[in-house]
């Protein structure tokens, strides 16, 4: 359809010249064609149509349409990540719109300019422009755009790391869209809330939000939004290890992207497919997909997507111990991230480059890369700190705006009173009686004025104190945010995000300590054990007593675990009734005793819940020791988690209320490979290749 319209447009130009084009142009239809072309990734056509738009607006001498044309040019430049050009064109649009006063078009251009600064990581400028747009929307009482602007504010604050304030902004956006009944915008607000919870590590809540967003998108029928929701769900399910669901949602997203004709989004979907293949151990498929994405991203200038593809390709190479390839990808990714001014991505790539250089034993280069990474992290921290100060100032200025207006009105009243007083003085000599009367009025007015000034000074002092208190509360909230993001809200134990942030360091430290030891000086208490713990029949307990009782059981389990494990060990709520414990600096000969102590402690400790008889529960435990003699330096920690999880399920199938543990194995076993299952473990046990211990009298059952 867009090519037919363009063909008709060109015929008009060719037959009637520029004057006919300007006279007959349907600006609304032309803007729709530009936006459709941009959504489909055809930026060359979008640029051509935008140039025709500007030519027609210029022929009409219509400053409003010229400004809208420059706005579209800015959007095209943003699609190409050409932010300096986008900023220049949006500023041109704003300069054309400002003489006509406040308007929706002006606010839209100002807000878009703020998002340009956001993509350039200049968050202070971004917030300044977005708040300026918010003031115009509020003056025009446009609640829909106010809601959209809260969403923009939340996105910027999230990038600054101000997650609490970002959450508040997204919630305000959600509340307004809900009030207006705008289903499409409501879905976007829920989507933003879900993505923020994903960043904070609360993947269960993020999943619930994304599923709700998908339902709203399906109801609206917007294929592009439906595809976005499917793709985000595919990525999240992949992170959660639910590969079947991840594949289903990713396939739906890819199908819709291809139907819409959005090549860039299709390649974004391919990166999710590549991640899924990588997590499942299909490295060849993942590499082929990423190679294609990188090639097309270079050809079409998908600069941000190119950086993401380089990061994933580098991670894939590191998982395969291909350090030279990882080094090549990180070098290219760092260069592209620097061009894009994407400093957070640059820091991540720099960290991966350090890993690659360490694997290549390039100590000096690794140290230099590590220093560059630290310098970059310091710069990002300082930039965020400065931006945070600017954000607080911008929020404070915005909040005080109405107060300043009230203060101005009081000043105008004061000036009027002074003029009236001067008028009375000029007429003082007219009459003594009138003069006395006027003097009384004047004295009374002065008294009222002093009272008003006192009240005003008190109100200013009160407002200042409130602002100072709010700033103190915000500073305290920032300090607590990192603790909250690493802690499970129900039990107070660490969460998955904490473990994922620390486990690789612990494994590497364990490996180094063992590497330093020799036969003459053996390493003692330098090993590590990973325990998977699951409460038996927990669903039945919830069904019988209710979820509140189940929550209380989980809380009291924390105290039991703290009595069994040491203070230096890591205790993590993994999800639902599953827990993970990391016993650090331990001798593997002691691990089975520790597992038995935990099982016994849980069984013998009654759970006291108000309004219920004492509850007696039990648990099943699976553990795996580290290191294992199989060249496991390349072994991802999730493989260790998988081995412990298989042992946990063996304990479940063997009768529950017990434990199964992997202490050691034969050196030739491929435990570091993907796809290990219960059947394989059972076969190895029968062959005598696994050194297992368990608390069950008979043999261990690996499957139901």
C-alpha cells in the first residue's frame, strides 16, 4: 500500500510540479506512511517521504507542518542511532513551534528531545526536557500524554539506577491509563513494570506482569505489541530454564515480526533464539544465528542491536573456551558501544574482555583491560551520581512550581496594597476626617500584611524542612535499594540475584586455593558444597492450612537453616519451597554429616503457628561437591546446580526426608556438558563411576 501511495505521489510531482504537490498533499496520510515505513525498517523510504513532507510544508509556508516534518526527521535519525542529528532536527522543530505558544506538538517534540538525551546517557538533560514537556501537558490538561510522560520519566530513572522512583513513575502511568481505559497504553505500562522487576531480579513478578501484558495485547490485536510481549516472555523463560515455554513464545514472536515486515525486530527475536540455543548447549545453532544478526546489523546500521549481538557472541565463545574469538567480539563490541555512547554496555564488554585475556594467560593485557574497566565503572558511577543530583533538583523544581505560582500571586497582592497606600497618602490633605479614616485603614492593612508575611515565612520554612526531610529519605532509600535487590522479601535470606553475583567468585577462589596446595602442604577446608533443599509435601500443607501458614513455615525454616549452617555460608531462597545453601571453605568429608544434620533438624523442630497445632515437616536434600576432577575450570556453575538438583530429585524418588550427595566421580565423565539427566546419572552409578552417599537404606532411585 505504501508503495502505491508513493507512486501516486511521484506522478503528481512529475505532472504538476512542486506547486501541485504542496496544494494537494494530505499531511496526515503522509505522516502515517512515514511511521509505517519506519516500523517496517525501511528507513530509506521513510527519509524520502519525510523530505517530500518538508518540501510540501515549505511550499505552503506552514510552520506547523514544517516543524512536524523536522520531528519525523528526528525520529528517523534516532532509528539509525544518529543522536546528534536527531537532536539538531528536534531542536529545529521546537524553534518553529515555540512562537505559537504551548501546544501538544511542542510538548511532543520536547519530550522526544529528552529521550534523545536519554539514549546518549545524559540523564540530567533528559529529565529536564521531559519535565518541561510534562508542564505543558498539565497546562493543557492532556491526561493521556501526562501518563505517557510518566512512563518516559520512569524509563530514564530506571537507567539511572533510581529503581524506587522509577517504579513510582511507572505506577502513576499505570493508574492514569487505567483511569482513561486506554488498553494499549495500559499494556505498555504493565510491560514497563514487568521489565523493571526483571532488572531487580524478581523474575516471578516480572513473569506475571509480562503474561498480563500479553493478554491485553492479544485483546487489542496489535501484532507488533503482541510480538514484543512474546519475545520478552521467551527471553525470561530462557533465563528461568523453562526452555519449552521459551521456544513457544519465541517462535510466536518471530512469526509475527516476519508477518509485519519488521527486519530489525526479527533480528532481535533471533538473538533470543540464539540465547535459548546457547542455554541448551546447541552452540553451533547459536553461533550461526548470531553471525547472521551481526552481518545484517552492520549492513543496516542497527547499532544498539549490534552491540547486544557482540555481547552474546562473546559470552558464547567464553562458554566454549574460545578465548581468542571472545576477545575479537569484545573488541568490536567495545568500539561500537563507544560510538553509540552506551557506557553500561561498554563496561560489560570490558569485563568479558578481561575474562578472555585471563584465559589466554595474557596477564599484562588483562590487567590493563581491568584498569580500563574500573576507570569506566568509576566514570559511570560519577555520571550517575551527578545525574541523580540533577534528577532530584528537577523533581524538586517541578514539585515547587505550584508553590512558586502562589507566592507570585501574593507578591502581586502586596504591590497592589502598596499602590493603594500611595493613593491614600496623595489624598491625605483633602480632609482631616478622611485622612484619619484612611490612616486607620492603612494601619489595619499593614497589620494584615505583616500577619500574611509571617504566615508566608512559616510556610516557606515548613516547605524547606519537608524538602530536606524528603532528600534525607531518598538518600536512605538509595542505601537500602541494593540490600532489597539482593534479599528475599518473605524470608530475609539472599535471593537468586545475590547468588548469581557471587558464586563465580567463590568457585574461582576455591579453585585457586586447591591449585596452590601440593602433597607436602595439603589444602584443608578449601572446598565447596552446593545444597539443593526442598520441603516435602509443601503443596499439600498450603492446600490444607492456607498460604499464610505456608509462608510462616518458610520463615521458620530460615532459622533452622541458620542453626545448621555457619554464618559465613550462603543461604538463598531459590523459589517457592526450594532453597540453596553454599557451604564455603569445607572439607568434602564433612558434607554428608552437614546434610544429615539439616534433615534431622527440620524433622525434629516443630513449626509453631498461631491458631494451629504444632506442624511437623520434613525436607529432601541433594548436594554436589566442588571441585570435581574433570577439568571443571570451564564448568559453568549452573552445571553444579544441575548435579545437586538431580541428587535432590533422587532423594525425593527414594522416599523423601533424606539426602543424596555427589562427593566425587571418575575423571573421564562429561559432567560439564549440557543435557545430563537422571537416567545418565543412574547408568554411571551402576558402572561405579560416581562416588555417592545417601541416607536411604537401600539403593537410590533416580526416576519415579
